[in-house]
C-alpha cells in the first residue's frame, strides 16, 4: 500500500471525522473507500465514452432482435399459485 497525503478544508475534515464515527470506521478507511468509488465512477464514465465512440459490430448486435421478443413464457397466470 502506498501512503498519500493531501490537504482538505477544516469543514471537510470535520465531516470526514463525523461520518467515520457514525459509520464506525477509521477516517483512513472512509477516505480510501471514497477515493476508490470515485475512481470507479471515473472509469465508468470513460467506458461510456469509449462505448459511444465505437459502435457495436454486427456480431454484437445479433441479439438485439431477440431482446424485442419479450418474456419466453407468460407467468401472469401463476399469480394465484401461492394460494
């Protein structure tokens, strides 16, 4: 694990301390988790941009017509099966 250090405002530091105490976790864990979640979100946004920029191939689109078929069976008549 690598040590990182950065400055935050006093208000943000107090919020981190309050949230860590309320959640019963260390401040370090809370900050690591927040950073990890933010990095995952950023990676997801980059994936979206790449997906939009690169259209799907014909092979990838083969299942589109199947998606329009709807459910394979009608399960609505099972609504009263429980009693």
